[in-house]
């Protein structure tokens, strides 16, 4: 095979002395219609490859710099990972999963379209960032959303440019464990931030404090689990809310705040971007 061919060349080529026609049999003219039923062999692979000549990039991996700069992963010495667009086959798999009641659609997609870090160990800001990048590479940068004006209730259609969302990278001085003073007890509490797998566990946990406890490293330097557990049970709800809030807030990652003026009443709306499983479909 010398020069690239389009589909018209291909079909013509099959009628001539092209190596493809030699493999498929000289007498039969192969058009896309009568290819149905022909076994998947080398010939078909070649034809498929030709048909995909202009979309070859969908199978390429693209490097992206993580908001954490890769510094929160053990045995990982890069600031970047790779992502690739969702193919039809992966999308089909995701739709299947939704129908089967799998709520972990995002993880499934990340497993297929990002490497080499396992989904479970990703920090929450990195995970969110990778989801946006995969969406961008798969369906383009424009992401249409509808937002209801908080003042007049009018629906506003917005086109968000995913490539334009700012990323705040982790600072050099960042300490993975977060230290805070609790508002009522005034004790010093140290927590370790959530990873992707923790979010699932927290969501599934029946006892709201159970998952929380695992992320408290110490209280006034005391690390005894029993003491920490009893303290959380007995302290005020304001203290517990404070821990919870800090656990979910992150100092780095995508800036998902969006401001827009309402088309109807010109009220300035502030919204936080959120997503559903539909985030990963074209519409
Ligand atoms: Zn309005």
C-alpha cells in the first residue's frame, strides 16, 4: 500500500490489481453493502482502517497535566496522565451499564479513557478534571447547559467552553493533611483528604459519621480511634459539619464557578457546574 485512499479509491482499487482485491478474490467487487457476511479478516481490517483514516486520532492518548501535579500519588513521578476520547464502543458499554443500574458510570468511563493511575486512588479534583478533559476530547469543547435564573425563573441556555475553564494547580507548600480548629470545642483536628474510592464509600455508608472518622487523623495530636470516635459522637453538630465541609472542599482543581447574566431580567447569577451521566453523551 503506497498512498492514502478514500472510500471511492478503495472500491475502485478492489476492481483493479490492488493487493486488497488479490486477497479478497479478483472476481468479486466488494462494496460496503456486499461486505456484510464476509468473515472479519485482514482485508476487512484494512478497509476499516481506511474508513477511519480521518478519525485515527480517537484512538490516540493525549497527555494532560493534573491539577495535583501528580504529587499526591506514591510511586508516580510525573505531573501528567493520558486521556483518550470515548469511542462508540465505550459509550455503548456505558449505556449498558446505566440500564443495568450501575451507578458508577463515571468510574467505568475513567477506567477506559485514562491511564495509568487507577480511578480509586485519584484525588477528587484530579478525577473531576479528567472527566472534563475526556468530555472535551470526545465531543468538543462546547458544552451546552440550561440554567434557571435564581431571580425570575427563566431558563437560560448557556454554551460553556470546557477548554476555557481555569485550573488551579496544587501549590508547592500544600500539605496533604489539612489542619483546622473546630469552632465549638476549639480542638485542633487533622484530616486527610478524600480520594475517589472514599466518595463512593461515604455515599454508601449508612452511618454518616462512620466514613468521616476514617479521615480524621488526629484531634489535639491524639490518634486513638476510640477517643476520636467518642469525641465526634459527643461534640456539637457545628464541629462535625466543619470537618465534613473541609473534607469536601479543595484548594486546587478546576474552577467550576460560572457567572452569567439572565437573558430575561439581566440578574447576575452565580452557579456551580455539576454533571450527570449525560455529561458523557453528545447532547
Ligand atoms: Zn432572570
